[in-house]
């Protein structure tokens, strides 16, 4: 965090005087049931705060002087919650808008990736990072960030590593670190020189023995890409602080991971909790780390251990347990008051000893202008023809009645079933979009800028369905591609060309008329909106699609489509 000059002699004198009743503290929170994450117990007591930090537990109230007293009325006091791994771009909100939805859930610290935003910015990636981190210390949550380990040029990573609040290197590229990529060597060497952290990102059971040993040997300290019990076992065996993520994948996968921790009796000190990717809508409807803790408790993990996984364990894994993660003297006064430990209900949220959220409403936010990060679209699809989106069969049966095509599944992230090759009916040379009795939409992945032949991959899609019309969106990182979902090539082509007018957007069309638009003007990956504007825009997309036959559950469609790009890149459909 930003460093300021401190007269430490004055500081130690002041704290000594506060505890002896000779100097005034800032805040006393009293009548609390305080969670001790070290002893895993709860005790009745009070917390004294001065200059943003806890200076005493159960101070002698007969002698201390204090500016403000807060009566906790028997509520539980737990450490401010920590998301151990979050992509800034995944919820489409800029940092202040994110605060509106996240902080009232009790989250006071995030460890954030920014690789897609900086990749989208291209040659302007360094300036984009400066703008993203402007006045970060004024945000109502504690921000620690990582320089991109993939998707950007090495010189961008090197420059970002020198910025505040960057503490290390983010995710490596799946397809390069295993081949001995020279840029990866440089990035790892730079962060080792600075003494920073390196984030891991892989299903460890898919790694070769050499890579599985190499990564922790060069300093990769954590891993958030576990999908099954074998991944968990190997991840912790090789010393990775293992992050269980709740923002992507099906809920059953998440529950299976928690069942595995309980059934196999893995020590929970190995684990921390994170979201990875999450929508603003889910933050507002279900919650953030508060909801995740409650789900852990529901699945059989001790509530206190679950809270530690979303606080102390994360702080310890980043060597910050002397600053955050517990309610003990010397730590920042990041405190959440809840009426339950098994079902977190953040009634009051304090950061640095200041009340910043109450009853799920943010009381104080930073005023930071991100409009300078907005960009205009550079069109690339003016010559796109509808027939380029037609599905070309991978194979046709001998009798000409069936065709083999790709089927993509928006819920298949992290599974072999993200895409499959399936046989479907073909009639008069045209693919019939249905499989095993289920009607499906078509999907096309389209390269935005092509110097020669445009790269297009088309198939069927499971997860978003329209009977008519189309929906399309764009993701620029690491290379600019669109995704369109619909039934007819002509409508899908029209929808794509409408999105092409923006730096980024999600658009729904019907009969070649726009039904709804959600602009993503900050380098094509973030919306320059308030939370209310953002949720209204995402809801408008869903409402327009509902009129076209889609029945959406879970994340908004725009988030589903954008998360799809991550898997498309992983399986190398975007070349």
C-alpha cells in the first residue's frame, strides 16, 4: 500500500499513553462476541481502535479515553472477509462500482487480477494499469493486485510489477509455461527479484511431473484451479495454498470439492476461498464471501474454519497475517459484525476502524473518474458475410442424414464437456440444431480483425437458447473475438456488426432491429456505470432474450457469454 512517513517514536508513545488512559483512542467497539481465529474460539469482549488499527482487546474501560463508542449488542465480530483471487474484469464493474456491491457483503480485502483489461488495452496496457490503480488507497476495500503473467507483452508485465498496489505476478499462460517460453522465464525472474508472489492457475492432475515440480520450485505459491478430489490432493501435497473458487463452474462441482475436504478430512489450513469470476447480480442477490462461508458450513465445514478460509488463511498465504485476517492488536481494524457464524449476515462492516457499510448498504465510497479509460470501437466486421457463420460439418454420415458438429456448453467450464463433437440431424444440407431431444441455438466465434481469411468456428450451444433473433458480445483479450448466439446466420451477422461499432458491448437483436444494448466502454471489458446502471443493463439483456425464448438461470447471460471466452481460449478455438 502507499507508504507515508511515520514517526515511530511518537507512535509507540501514543499507543502506550492510550492504554494508560492518557491519550484518546478513536473507537471502542463493546459488547461483542469476538472470534479468535487462532484459538478457534469465541469470547465476550471489546476492541479498541486507534489510527486504523486495533490497539487493544478488552481494554480497561475505567481508564481509557475514546472519541466514539459503538455498542455491538452481542453481535459476533469476525475479521473483514478476503477474496483470495478475483478478476477485476469478470463482474464488468469498475473498482468503485464493485465496491457498491461487494463491501456490504463484508469483504474488505481482495487480491485481484487485471490481465484481461491490460491485454485488451494492448499498447496502452501500462497507461491502463495506471488509470485502473489511480487512488486505489481511497477505495472502501483493501486492494492488492498482480501484474499479468499471460496475455500481455513482457515489457508491460515488467512495468506493472513496479506499480502500487501490485504484489506479484498473476496467472501464467497454460500453453507457454510448459514449453519453456522465454517471456515466462523473464516474468518469473523479475518477480523473484522483487520478492513478490506468483499466482498459479491449472488443474494439477493435468500437468506433467516435470511442470508440477518446476512451478513451485520457481516460487509459484498458490493454485485456484482445482476441480476434483485428485486436484485437491495433489495441489496441497506439492505445497500450494489451494484456493477453492465459487464464481465459475456448476454449483455441484463446488459442493463436491467441499464434500471432498470434509470426507477426506483434509486440514482446512491448506485452503482459502475465492470467487475468480463473479457477476454483480450474484453479489447483490446471493452475496460474496459471506455467502461462500455459509455454503461451506452447510456442506459440513466448521463455521469458524470456513471463516478462517475467507480471512486468516488468505492473509497468511500472502504473508500478511500481521496486517489483516484476525482481530488482534496491531492489525488493521477491518471488522464485520454478524448475528450468526454459520450464516454470515454482515450487519455492520468496518474498514480501518471506520463504519463503511450497514444493513447491506455502502455508506462511503471513493469518487474516482474512470471515463478516461473509455475507448471507441474500431470496426473489423464490415466485410463479414452471413454464410461465413454457417455450420460446416466435421463429418457427414454415409446416408447423408446426420452430421458431426461441435457442441459448446456454457456450464462445461473446467470439464472435458466444455465442447464435444456430436452427431445431429441434417436436412436438405442444413444442420438441425437439436441433440438428444433438446433444441439448441447455434454459436459462432468470429475473429474481429483479419488480414487474410477470417477465423470462424461455428457449432451448437447449450446454455443460452433463442427461438428467434440473436445475441452477441465481444472479448478482446488476448486476441479480439466475438461470440454470437442465434438460429439464423443472417440475423447473427447483423447482431455481430452492431456490436462491432463499440469497443465492447452485448447486444440483442430481432428481425435486424436492436432490442437491448449493454456497452462495455472501458477497453471493451468494463462498463463505466454505477452498480444500479450495470445491473439494470444486464437485466435488460436478459429480459430481451426472454422474449426470444431464453429461460435464464444463475448468472446474467452477458456474464455467461464472457466467461465462455476463457474456455474458448483454454481449448485454443481462438487462434
